[in-house]
C-alpha cells in the first residue's frame, strides 16, 4: 500500500507539502498542488483518516440532525448537504430527532461524541436544551430551515436568551406566503383558509405572518377561525382541513404551509367530495417532484432545498475556518410555480 512518503517522492516534494495539500493546512502553489494530486491518483494513495484526525484534531465529518427525512423537502436538503460535504472532502453522520426536544438533545450529543467537526441541525419547536448543549460544548453549528431568535439574527420561532455564535440558513417564508394569499385574493376569494404548521417552529410563525400580510395587502379581514394547525404532517392537515370545511362559512380557497400537509388537505377534500379548483382553490407552500403531475397541477412556492443544504455546509466550513466571526442568518429566495390548482388557466 503506498504511503505519503511514496507520494512525496513521486511528486518531487517533501512529505510536509503532501500533508498540506491533503489536509488544506497551508497554501501550496497550484502546480505543486497538482503534482501532488497527480501522484496520489497515479499511486492510488488513500489517506489514513484516523491518523490525520489525531494530528489535525479534525475528523472531516459533519453531523446532520434533521427530522422527517422521508419528507421530500428534507430529502432534497439532505442531498444538497451530502453533495457539498463530499465536494469539500467531508463525510456525513445523520440522525433523526423526530421533532422531539429531548430526543433532539440526545441524538446531537451522540453525534458530538462521534467527534464530528461541526453540526447542521433543523431545530425542534423547543430548542432550549439543544442550544444549551451546543453552546456549553462550543460545537460549531448551523441551524437549518428553522431559525431561532437570538442566535443568529433569525426573526421568528422559539427564542433563546443571550447571543449565541450559531449561523442559520433558511428560505424566505413571509413574502412568498403573502404572495400566495394576494394571488388568491386577486382571483376574487374573500375567505382564504390557512393550514399552518407545527406551533413553535419559525417556519410556522413566519408563514402565518405572511398570510396575515397578504390579507392586509388585499384589504381582507383576518379571521382566526380560518387558521388551523396541521402540525406539519399529513394526518394533522387532514383533520385541520375537515375542521375548516365544517365552518358555517367555510373558505373558498386554501393555502397549505408545507408539502406533507398538502397531501393531507387533498385527502380531506376528496373525502368530502370536493374538487380543486372547481369547488375550492388551493395553493401550497413547498413544491415537490410530482406537484406538476397532479390534476389539477399544483400552484406552489418552491424552496431552493438543495441549495439550502449546500449553503449550510459552506457556512459551517466558514465557521470552522473562522471561529470568531459574527454569526449570520442566510435567507434564500423562493420561486412561485404558477399552475392550475389556484383556478387560473394553464399558464403553459
């Protein structure tokens, strides 16, 4: 099996230079770096990851704690995280906190005990224990999708007292949701219902804010009876939609606040014998691969899920390189996918 010394001899450089190229511990001239990489490829050299971690105090691994990995949205985020981590030479350890605060703290501790260099976490609705653990152990962390007020400039969701050096990466939520509401209002709807997510999540709070802003822009009154919580999952949305349909004056249009709840809402509408958009218009927050295959095709807000995951990795690596830099929250733009479930003619 070839050694680092063999690579150094083949490339005509010192062992230290080979180490700097492979570990990224010091800038190396481009032609020298290429010579080392060519020698690695020619010899089939495989670095000893364990030995390297003992020298550099880095394992070149990232812990990812994300609930509902089966959700297509988080699956695409996972793909973005994995691709970006691999591109930068990092492996990935994955855990599902199940949106449970106690379990969340446990799985994050297990990842930490595996000596990951940093973590990417989609926090639960009550992340106080999580933030306390990460802060106490000074674990470099990026919060993903859901932001926490007080840790990196995030405006909504759970609040944690005191500044914490945690970065955050998420999509814009408020303005896109407002856009769905004003779009439906522009089609003549005056009673627009919202199937909102799990209380306590920043995504839920921000999308409710956007819903209210959309009503204000359309000069429509806010009616608390038209906002129900589907708890970010299909079964909850099915129950919540049934409650809206049972109102004395039910909505003529609905907005669902994530893709899992869209499925539950569609089930409830079918069970009540209602068709979209003839009986009730529908717009969704979260696009997904088969949204364009439904009949009618689903009008939706598409989040840049893979880019959210890739950006989270980049922000984490920047934190590892510059531990003392100020925390920041990165928000990525969404895209309005105009289709036919809202009641518009097919835009083609």
